């Protein structure tokens, strides 16, 4: 790595934060978490989790009976959900289990729902044994998984292109051995370009594994890869909720060209609650109190241009804390505001979502849409964009 991941320096150990405590009693197994990172925004979009032995060795064998296999999947979900309840999960699964033990997923689904998760929140990443599994049972097994609502991923690029198109997975993992050849090995570069083109043609998201350098990130972006995992972003001690290393900045023009897709952002626009720039904190508090579903308030100038954005959670934390009301109520609300994150009202959803990821601390703040004159026309919930684009991907 060319720089140290913040995942190491920003950790705050607490109860249960040690790997030895994370080991499942009696199983001798420890969960390992790896972030799935958006190479454009740097945001963590999902959490991949795996099992290793408590002594640090990789645990590659898989339980033979369905009940034990389902329990292993359940342990991974429970451990990840205890630390991160919102992000989707990517779970490993030998391809052989898809064809040999369909009852695994019936047993697993019950635990999944008890953890407050839905099948669509989980991508089952089939292992490197994929090429050894007979084709017809594999295709039928993946179809059954999709019927139950699970997303599927192919955990190796060593599959025939027509099988990739026939199985229609959600993710295609580009192996670390291929990524490791970038950017210098032109053969590996051509292979990545081809895999990405085939994947995009079939609605499959390619995900690069084992990324170790900024140069690899640049080459992957050039090929059209958006998702990645690897030591560049976090090591094996990373835990869900911790920061990851920042990705190198992407050229704005290239990003706009790649992300000029999805429905127009106007489909997600909501009427803004706008107040004058001289509004007091008490007036903003009244607005939030009157509408419990209100996420934000926009402060506008005399020409209806947004000049400040007030996020509900941060504002209420300041105002309702000790002495908060006395300190802020009669004073300008702009003291508790942030710079508005504006997007043109004619922008596409994917470009708007990328804009939301520029500031990691405010990634879920509402976006403010503006017209050609810079006037506020509405607000957009980032969650609405994510749900829509995730649905389109299926």
C-alpha cells in the first residue's frame, strides 16, 4: 500500500472489539469483514464477510450437512448485523452448495428475517469451485435463489462468457490475480476490459478484488469498474462502521460520462421547506416539530437561491442538548447549517448519487435541486436514489 488505511488509525476499541471475542464459542471461527467500495465516490456500499480459523488460517472447507451450512451463513449475518444494520451483505458460498443442498436457504432465510434482514439485502458470492459444478444444476440452483429474493454473485472470473450471460448474476468478482497485473500487463488489462464489457451487456456489476494501488484504481475506472475490495481500502482487522482509505480523485468529465444514466433526478424531487437566511433556530425547530418526516430545511436568499442546508439530526442534536435551546433558539439558524449540496434539476440519478458521495460525513444529507438560475426547486433524499438504482440493477 502507498498509504496507511484510516481503518487502522481511527479505530476505537470497545467491548467485543477484539477478534478473540468475535470467535464463535465452540466453532473456533472468526468473522472477517471487507468493505465493498465505490471507486467514484469512495463510499462503502456493502460489507463482505468471510470465516477464518481463530488461529488466523483461512477456513476453506464447508459443512457437509445443510443445517451446519445454514448455521454458518447465519453466524456471518448475525455478526455483521450486530455492527452494521443498513449496508447490504456479501456472503461466501461454495457453488456446490447451490446444487447439492437447496434446503440450506430455507433454514438460512428464517435466521435472516429474525436479524431484520431481507433476502434482497444479501448477495451470495459463489466460490472458486464454480467451474467444477455441472452447468445445468448450477443454472437451476441460481434461479431458485433469485426466486427466494437473494442476489447472486460469481466469485471467480474463470467462467465461460455465455454462462455469465445465462446465469445473470448481480456481481462478477474479478480475481486478485487478474487485478494484480494492472496496469502494466496489457493482457490482464484486455481481460478486464472484456469482462466488464460482457458484464455490462448482461446487467452484471463487475467487482475488482485484491486492489492494492492507486494505479490499479485508475486502470479499473478506465475499464468501467465501479466496485472494488482490497488492502488499499482496509486490512483484515477492519470492522463495519469504520473508515476506509480514500480513493484517488477521478476526473469529473469521465465520471459524468460514465454516470449519465438512470432516471432524471426530477422523479425523486420533493417540495423543499425553505426559510429566509435570517431565520432563527427556533423557527427551524418549529418546522421540524411540525413534520416528523422532514429531513432538512433549506435557507434561501431573496432570489430563492439556496445558501445553507440544515440537517435534521445534527440540528436537533445541537438544539436539544444541554443548554442547547438557550444557546441557539434566538440566534440565526445559519450558525448550525452546512453548505447546500446542489445538483442541476436535469441531472440523472447516478450522477446525483455520485455527488452525494463527495463528502463521506454527509453522504446521506438531502440534495438540493436548482434550475438554470441557481434557484431552489426541490430536495432529493439520497435513500430514494439508492433504492431506485438498486431496483433497476435487478
